[in-house]
C-alpha cells in the first residue's frame, strides 16, 4: 500500500491527467484548462527535480537513483512540449510521454516508493518541502521552427537514455 509521499505525488498526477483530458476538446484545445495543466506540470517537475531527486541522492550518500537520468530526460521533453501553442498533436505527444513516464514514478519499485523507503522518518518533512515548491511563472508560448526542432531532439534523446 502506497505511503503518504507516494499518495501525494500520485494524486497530483491524477489532477494533471484530468486537466489534460479537459483541455483536449474535439474542435480545439481549451486554452484555460491547458494553461492550468501547463502550470501544474511545470510545478510537479520542479518538485521532483529540485526536491525529490536531490533528496534521494543525499539519502544515498551522493549516488543518484538509477532511474534519475531517464526521469530528467522525460522532464526535459515534457517541458519542451509546453513551449509552443498547444495543438492536438502536442497534447497527444504529452500523453505519450506521460504514459511511459508515470509508471517509472508510481510503480511498486518506482521513484515514489523508493524515496518513501529512503526518507523513512523524514517523509513528512519531505512532503512539506514538496508542498512548498512555488508555482512556476509561465512564459508566453513560442512557435518558431527551432522550437519544434528542439522538441524533436529531446523526444529522441529520451528514448536513448536507457529503458527502451
């Protein structure tokens, strides 16, 4: 049974999935729902990159978790997908990455379970630090051709990191 850290982060995944589902209307992307998703996903990534992964490394005496490299590559690809104006293709690509990414975090031996085990008596303090992660200030969308080239390179890079 998942502990409080696992439940906290998994519930945030479900909240983000609901926002992403709401944003993808058949005719057009609902920008209001998408922007809530975008802000939430960037904050969630910040929680993991700035708090959770460094804390795991600290608790492992300076050794990163084996899955950290893959998670960081996925986070970079996801963040890049949030740069251009959303389209159905962008939303589909985000869903595809998340479908492979979330099990690495939520699985029985995933990031959340491992961090919960490592933190033991420090779990409540770790959750408090995650909750204190500030909202991410959103930049305007950018749609230049280099943006899409960058997205493609990050999507390709994440497939070569190790789990595929």
